[in-house]
C-alpha cells in the first residue's frame, strides 16, 4: 500500500481487480498513442518531459500579473487519526490539513507574490478514497469535463499562470481539462507543477502543450512525490530559480 505520509489522492496503485484491469488497458493505450517517455505502468517510475517548450519563462515573471491555479483534493480535514489513504492525500502545516498540491501552490504563491485560485468542481467530491478513485477513472474513461464551481472572471489580467494538480491514473485530473478549456490562454505563459505517487509529470506537459497551442508552456515543470513533501520549500525555491 501507500506510504503513510503525504500526497494528494494517489490513483496509481489499487488492489481492486476491476479498476486495475481497466487502468492497465488505459495506460497501454495512452502510452501507445502519446509516446510518453519515462512513465511506468506500475506507478513507480520516474518522468522526464519531452515537451518542446522553453525551459524558462520567456520573460521575467511579473508577480502583479501572475496567478497560481491548482486542483487539490485532500481526503480529510482532520489532522489526527488519519487512515493511510487520508495521510497520503494531505500535508499538515501548523495543525491545518492541506492537500499536497494545495501546499505546493501556497509555497509558489508565497515565493512569487502571486494570487491563488483553487479549481473546484461544482459537484462535491467524495472524501472516501475508493469512491474518489472510481469517480476519477470514470471521468477519464468517458473523457468527461466535470462542471466547475467557478471560473476566473479577470483572466485577462494575468500573463503567467502556474497550474498545479495531482497525477490521477497516470494523467491530469479531468477537472483541470475543464479549467484549461474554459479560459483563453492565448499569448500567456503556462508553468506546470504536480504532486504524485511515483510518476512525476506523467506526460502532462505534453498534454497541456498540445491543448494550449496558443500559449507558451514551459517544459521545465515542477514535480514532487508525496513522500518528499517536507522538502517542498527548498525544492520549489531551486525550481523557481530555473524557470524564472
């Protein structure tokens, strides 16, 4: 099972026969169709992006025109007595429970002086790990675009957008697809970050680069394992130096 600390809900290692069988079929299709490099179908491999975008932002990041948007789904709000899955989906800071991606987003926001926006679905998502895992797979199999709670009305005010998400079923969660498709990214610089249980960026830089053809997607996305969340501040600091 999962390491009993850190991570947004990890949809890569399940013991349920139906979801594992369906997922392995999906993984094989994705790997064959997209040519993802370094993505293990066992959920334990690393990732190296092959996206053709620039490694750094094309111009210095202007914090007044920068946004950090993120999707994160901690499976509990209670810091005590967590189950293993709940602990894997969260990082506790000063007694407050945060989703892993939420925590990374806050660090990026603090370091860059940027505003934050949380991508949330209109439908309240289940906290139960198994139910959430099944829903994520159903969305992916149906190529569904879950309805979001809100969108950014002043999106034109931003030049640079950091976008963060956990890796679910070796891919970007479907609500993030909705977010990308509901906003006009033409001319904007997009910088990605992920939290994961063993698959790094999992080919999502390529996915976003293809989807946002009118934007500049920086190839040097940030990724951190749920097992390394205590090192987030230092890793984010070094990464931001490399991109900005």
